[in-house]
C-alpha cells in the first residue's frame, strides 16, 4: 500500500507513519550539521534511525557521508516522510512536489509563511489546500520538527539534542513552539528522566498539536504526555487525544499559556493564537481529565511522580523529618495543598514512643529530632509501624540536614524499601545535594525543599482525583466529542417578556407576570396577582432596545396598590420617551422574596461552543464576580459541584440559622439552560438570568429577569 | 571593664560581644570533632577565629591539639563567652558557674530542658532566673549555636559547615530551629552567595531570635537579614530590629511558619510557639517593612536580587527572548506578579524594527525569534535602544535554547553591560546549565524558568515598594515600639445601649435611638423619631446576656406605627422570657438606609496588643469574611489603603450608576476605634460594630449595632 493511499483512508495513518517512517527524505540537506538542513540528517544518523534517509541536494553527491540525490524523482522509492528545509518559494514548490509524488507527510521546517505576514499566510493556505487535495499531511511550516527517540526518527533541527544527550523514556512532549518542545525535555533529562517524543509543530497549518497528540497518545510505552499550548483552535482533537489517553490510563498535563491579557496579546503575535476565555479552558481541560499546569516548573516537577506507578487512594499526608521546622513547614504547605495531616493511630504512636526519645513527637508530623544524629537506627526503626498505619495515603520524608555522622545511605535504603512495601506516594525533601543524590539513586522522588515536594505531590494527587472523577463519568456516559461550532448569525435582543416566555417553555420557573399595554390592563394584572395572594409588585418597561433597565428608570419596585401600579405604568411610558426607546409593553410582576439572588448565564464560545455560567447574582456580578463555568452537556450533580466551588458555597446550606437554599431547583434550571444551549438548532446566542431568586429547600427558584439574544432569522 | 559589668549597663552589649568575643570557653570540650562538644572547637580552629579558645574538660590535658583546662576557675581570664556542651544536671551547674564567674553570655547547646517536658521547662526557667540575677545572658538551651564567619566565631555544632564550605558574605540568617539556620545557608552557598551569620538560638529562654536580630542588624557589612520564626513572642524586639535595619537600608525577609492550623499545632510541639493569628502577623511585618516569605524557596530565591544594589523605581517589565513562548509565559507570570508590560516607545520600536527581521515583535515582549540562531549579533544590537527607552523599570532576558551555533558568551557579556548601564533590576531565565553558568559567572541573577525569575523579581520589587512606604511613614512619624501588652482581666458584655453610648462618646456616629422601659416610653420614642422625619423604626431587646439577638427573636425591623412599636415592645419582653434572659430595656431606633453595610471589629492579641479589623459587614462576616487588619496607631490613609485591598473595593467608588460610598466617614470611625483600643488605660477588650451603615459620599456612616466587651472593674 502506498503512503498516500494509507493517508486517504485514515487521516491519522500518515501521522502514525511520521513517528516511525520507513524512509525520510531531507529536501535541502546540508553538509553543515549545524544548519537547519544539516541537523536532522546528523540526528537521524546519530540517534540510530533504522529506516532509510535520502538527502536531497542537487549540488552534492554526498552529504555528511550519506549518498545524496538530485531530486525527489531520483529516489528509489517514494519516502514516507519528507523534511523540507528550503527557503522561500523553493519550499512551496518542494511541498507541492512531495504531494504529487505521494509522500505521506511533509515536515516543513522553512519559515516565511503565516508567522511573517498576511502574504505568507496566504501562501501557507495555498500550500495546505494543494496538499490536502492530494492527501498529503503537513507538519509546519515553521516547524522545529518531530523527534521520536523510540524509533530514532529525530526529524528535528533543535539545538537542544546536541546540548543534552537524549535517553528514550516514558514521556512525550508536544508543542507548537520549538523552544517549549525542548525546554521540558532539557529540564526532565537534567532530572534523569527519559523522553521519547519532543515534537515542535510550528504554524499548525494542517496537523495541529492536538491532532498529533491523538497519535502520540497511542504509544503503548508512553506514561505521561505533556503539552504546551498557546491556543486551542481544535478542541475536538484535544478531546479525542484525551479519550485515547484515558483509555490507556495515560495522564496528560498541559501548560496552556495566554492566561492573562498580556499573555494573550503576546500569544497572538507569537503563534497567532486567538484568546480563549481562560476559565473556559480550565473547564474544558478538567472535563477531559487533563491537568492544567500553571508554569513550566509545574509541568516538569511532577513528572517523576507520574512515572512511579502509584494508585493513590486519598490525600492524607504523613510527614517524617529529623527537623521540627521541616515538620511545621510541611504542615503549612500541606494545608495550602489541601492535604490533611491526620494523627497516626494510638497503636502506632505507642510503638513510635517506645522507639523515639521522650521529646520526639509521634502524632503526625513525626519529628525524629536531632536524636537521629546520635542514633541513625531510629529512622529504620520507626518506618515499619508507620507503614502499617491506616491513616496515611502519602508520605513526605524530610532530611533537613545530614552528612558526616549520619548514615544517609541507610536512610535512603530504608526509605526505598518503605516506599516499595507501602506502594503509597512518597516524596523526599532534602536540601543538600550529597543527601538528595543518595535518595535519587534509589529511584525516589526528591525535591530540595518540603514546599516544592508537597506542591508537586498535591498536584499529582489532585490529578489522580480528577482522573478518577472522569473515569466514573466515562463509565456512565460517553462524553460527546465537541464539534466545530457553527458560525452564528448576528443576533438581536429579545424583550423581557419574550425572554421569560422562552425560559418558561424550557422548564425554567419564571416570575408570575403580565405584559400590559394600557393602564387598565396594568390595574387588572395587579388585581389578578392580589387574588393569588401577592402583596407587592414590580412594574417594568418591556423593551428589546435596552438590556440594562434600571439605569433608564424603567423599573419600579414594591408597588402595593392599583393606583400606584397605574402611575407606574405612566412612569414607564415617560421614561421610555426620555430614553428615546420603544416599549413593547409594561410588565406587572409579582415581587418575589427569596433567600439569595443567584445567576445563570450562557454564551457561545467561538471555539468551545456553548458555555454556561452559574454563580452569585445581583447587581455586582461584574464588579465582584463569583462564577463557575460549565460546558454542556452536564447534569445536576455537575452543577452542584460547581456551586460548591463558589465563594458563596457556605450559604447553600444556610448559615446563622438561615434555612438551606433550594439547590436542587437551581440545578434543574441550570441543566435546562445547558440543554437549551446544547441543542444543535438553538438560536439563542447569549442568555443572562439575573437574578434567579432561590428560596429555601423545597421552595424552588424563580427567574425574575432575563436578557436573551437570539440569532436573526 | 569586665564582661558582666558591660552586660549590666546595656543588655545588648553581651550579644554584640557574643558575635565577636575575645575569648570562648568550651565547657565539655570533646576530642571527637563530630561530637557536640567537639565540633565548635574544630570550627573555631578551622574557620580562623582570632580570639582565644579555652577547652574545658577535667579528664584531658589537650583536646584536638589545644591545651585543655580542668575548670572555668583554672582559666587565665574570665572568657567573654562560654559554650556549654554538657548533658543534664552538669549543664545546669556549668551555666550557674559561668554566671558566678562573670561570663557575659553562655551558649547552652545542651538539650533536655523546656523542649522535653514540664520539669525541663522549670529547670530552664530556674537557670534563666539565676543567670539574669547575675547579669549573664543565655542563648539556648538546646541551641545549635552562633556562627559568625566574619569574626570566625563559629560557636556552633551544625553538621552543615562540614558539608558546605563557608564563605563570608553579606547575608545573615537567624532561626530558633538549628535546621532552618543552616538550610538557607546551604541553599545560598549552592548559589555561590556568601553568608556571614547562621545562628540557631534554640529554646530562647533569654536571648530570642528577635533580640539577637537587633544586634545582627547592626553589622555594617550585612546587606540582607533572613529570619525563620515559628512564633513571635516578643514583637517589641522584632520592631527594634526592624528599626535598626531600616536605619541602614538593610532589608529583612522573614519566613514565619505556622500559617495554618496544622502548622501551628506542629510549631507548638516543636518550639512551643503559641499560635499568632496569621493575618495579624502579616500586618505587623508589613508595618515594620519586613517582607514575609511564603516558603524556603521564597526566602532564598530573591537573595541575589537584594545584593545587586538596585534602587527600583517601578514595576513595569520589559521582556526580551529568542522564544515567543517564553515571551507569552513571561507576560502571564508578570500579570500574576502585578508587573505591567507597557509598550516600548514608538522611537524604540522603530529602531528595533530596523535591526530585527520583519516577523520579530518589538512592542514588549521583544521576541528576537529563531533569527538569533543565524545572527547572534541581533542580541547585542537591540539592547542599546531598549536601554534608552523610558518605559522600562525592570528587565527579563529569556534565553530559551542556545548552545552550538549561538554566541552565548557574547549574550552574557552584552547582558551584563546592559544591566550595568541601565542600573535597573534585571533577571535572566535560562533552563540550560551551559547557558545559565555563563550568565552567572558575570554576576547576573539567573533562574531556570521565566516563572521563577518573574516571581522572585516581583517579590523584590514589592518589598522595595513596602520599604519605600515605610520610609515615608518613618519620616513623618516615629512608629511607637510595641510594648508587652498587659494581661487583661476577665471581661463582660455590655448591652447595646451601653455599647452605642461608649462609641458615641468616642466620636463614632450611632443610630438615633432610645432605651425604653415601658410601652408608653416606646410609643413616645417612636413619635419623637417621626417628628425628626423618621418613617420606619427597629425595635430590639437590649441585654447584656446575649450578643446575637436576631436568633433569639429580639429584633423587629420596619415598624412604622406607634401600635406596632408597642406590640414590638411586648414581643421583646416575651422573647426574653422564652430565652430566659433579662432585658435592660427595649431599644427603639431609626431604621437607617444606606448604600452598604460594612463592619469594624477590634480585639486584643495576647502578643501584638490591639488589633482592628475593617471589612464588609452584614450577617455573613464569618461565613464569607472580607476583612483587613490594622494595628493601632493608624490614620485615615491607612484605613483607606486597607479598604482598597478588600474584595468589595470596587463598590467604594460606586458601580452600575451607584454613588461612591462615604469612605472618609468610615475611615474616621475606624481611626476612632483604633484610638480607643490604643489607649493605655482602655478597658474595652473586644468590639464589633456590625453593621456600620455607610451612605453616599458626604452622607456619613452610622453604627446601628455594636457588641462591646469590657474588663470587669
């Protein structure tokens, strides 16, 4: 089967092939191993690529000792992969030639395309279109290349592989940015960790980081996949990669840059990444079980923990040190990382007390004190009782100071045995290199300080919890693959009556109200509410010409007589004239009393599609936001989990003698809004229910105002 | 002058002497240089102590090659300092003998005192009392010792000085914990930084960390003082140390552990540190210009920045890198650290555009792109225009990847020249050791990643700002030295009327109200308020037997007729009977309408004395606290700065068309409360004004409820 026919059947086939191709042509091969056209050739030879390499350079018979060809047509076969390292128009022509010849995938290292200017972007689009038409995939342009140290297919020009010797291992790294594909590589290699994949994809004109991740995640020997992202233009690919990874218990940790406005501006100039709303990114990654690292340190500091094969069961930490101060700092750090230090059992403490001097503390943290200096055997003696204690999910061993006079070798050996026997996550904090090296040599996870150790452990445990939650969800319901959201037409504001009607039709409880077109109707509406037991009403101008009504004098609250309502009707008409807007009527609505004003909002994200916000309501939602993001589809349990993350979470259960809120009713409303937004044919583009007044448990909740935008027909 | 007469005149004199004594006796000197009694002797010899060392050990004629004495009385002179390295009762006796002999200061390394049990604590107190009576100061017991590499007086038994070669330098470290006095030493030495002082004070029975800091801060060659604290039992000493340090522009950075409940529990078992309320510690340290590090990494990561001699003028960061991704991550990190990236001037950008390829970005961050690989000269060329640009206060240079093909030597040289010429703070991020080593060799501050570099720089700049604020304050008013707060007698609750009267007498505006003792009085009080234009009143049971009234049915709101008020009166009586409490009367008070309910609280901290809290008010102050701490004395500007740090800060200026709050009126109330609490003879022990209803600017604010506890006479 020819490569191109492979590619035409399965768009991923060419990507798989690119990670372990049978043959690679280097178009623009250079004899200088430090040039872009020379380095991949040098690497392929040096790192043991077992396929065939075809240097192509019309002016040479041999390049770096390898027989060189004049052109693609002179090769004895069509190569699976071609690296294009030519400049300018020559690159464009070469890519075209490859596509014509039936090459499965081109890695275009040449720059001068979309990253330069609009003309370059057009050239890039044309190149992509021609390749697509012929079934050839493109990585790049402006790509640093793909490096697979498993197959030796190191089709990359990164300087880093000269600087830091590679070692095949269980970690994969994918990044648009060349630098960010190899900086983690360098930092991990410095920690002694092997890296198999280090791919820098460049402009992502065809193959993107996320699509490549779908294939890299299939690698059966991979145990951790790291991603650097500036934008996520194709969440469907990332969702697929995450699904593949979850199927194999392969964790994915992503560093998504452009969190801040300044970062988003920089990302736009760098990779042209359009700003994703950051909290939406958070919600998307969590939904798919991907951990979001906050910095490069986060990205690499936990890596060793993922490679230990631990199956953590909880977050309860037991800390052991020969320094009381390390115990205190560990307790502080554990508190920040939400890892409780529960007391060891009485039985364990009794055993420890029999071993340790009287002034040592045995509760947890366990402080061996400086007594360790005079008796190195204490360390070995206390571990077995602690290993048997049921109150530990994870351990920190802090060796504050050691050296001459201490049996550090034994501490390390005992710790390694303890870790192996308990099988529980264990981190070591040791600021001295002479100490940490001994522990590292036995495969333990060692950090300079307790703060770094606890932070990394906390992140690892949190990710394990997230993976567990997502696995339970996966077992119940298949997460729909996000589709490319359709482009929405321009939208128009509905008036309040229409907005409330739309919500009511979807099952959201709305305030009892009447849209009135005369004072008489307004009086009648009031009287009708009085008959239903309503004491006080709100009168509002109903208009599709303004979404913020109170600023325009279009709201009167707390009217409790028909005359006042009639006067209110007249006021609304006057206020509308003043503001130069047309009313579709005047709403007379029950004045609702509840326990708390909450809100539900919804938007369409250009990339992620429907997004629902739930949170505290009222007039300060912009000034003091307290909201959580939900990505439809979601259920009531989802909504409740989001509510429990709000600042106002304590109020849900009632404080200071107040009754609990009707959280269930709120969740039903939010689920209804989620379903509405997730309807493939919904024409709602934006929705704000604020306030949604929530009563006591069992008393329900009521939307008393709503602003909805709908696509123009 | 004998040491003891010195000490009797000035309690600090003995401490100064202890840092550079003319003679040191080692009581319990051991020939084994790895024992507690042997190591100080070995260190004194090895690290060039220029005074006289007197080993004392009745069973030897010579110890480690030094002539040994039988007892203190056999010495040719009274030593300035004696190290006591004996066990148990012998230690106690030796200390006593030193005091009798006129030794200025004893460093008691022996353990078995207060850290062990109550009996040990009593022995420690007796030892201290006897030494005090004779004018001798004690460091310890359970002290690791004092190490001064400037004078060579390394009277310490720390293992660390064997493990990591010392180098005298501009940093001082003081800690109760021995480990925490040398872990920063080790981490700083690994960064090539010299450390002069590394003192581990132990149980602090006499000399405390904070008192020792007063003397260490006088060292004219010290440029940074680091403290590790678990408790601050003597804030007056810390205030004095901070004052001495500020007088010499010596920054102090403190790692105060025991932030969390778990950490406080661990600190109590470790050093017996009583929990300080953490936010009070924050406020105290800030007031005195001391930066609070969050972790050991924070403590040491900024050290090199303090030693550069920079005088930062602002926080605007300019970032320069050969990687766009580093630019993006730097922008994100700068955003977290509150460091704006302002665009370079048009003129600068024009100059940069003339130098860099068209696709490089020049706005800020400046992305040199991979073009640096083909032209190392670009780096050198862009620095002069950037150096001239006025929009930079500080710089980050990120060298993402470099090595063969790059002129790293020139990058480092150019960066060093640029840093020297601008004199502005500059940090370098370089993940490769081969690159970072070149920059470090030229004295630049280098971090592995941009995240770490920006975090450290941000902390340094924030501390510089804090020091500036405190210097301005110092120039205006001398900060009073905190005194030992007196022990307060048991306190009793005042009823609301008495509480409001107390506040009114202090100038706090309180709600118009009358304390009534009959229905007739209640009706009259209502009518009187109506005459003043009040439409609606609140009726409350007034009692000194309960502080939370609404839960007991002792509050009725919104009454607007005399009959209703009379009925309210009867209700209060009934509710009081139900609750089994006695009323001192019923309050009829104006119902106040304002824009926001805020709160002012006040407490006496057992250590720090009066503490005032200002924040958002209402019934959820415990469930969703939004408060800031102020330490009296403070002025209105202080209060306003605290209000601007609240979550509700946006509301102060009015949002969504609301008027601004009367912040000035609130500040006056808070200042009045601060003055009340700071009165030496105040008998108020606790105070809560909640709500303090704040009106629009100019409309003032009114205390509508107050709970005050007062010492029993």
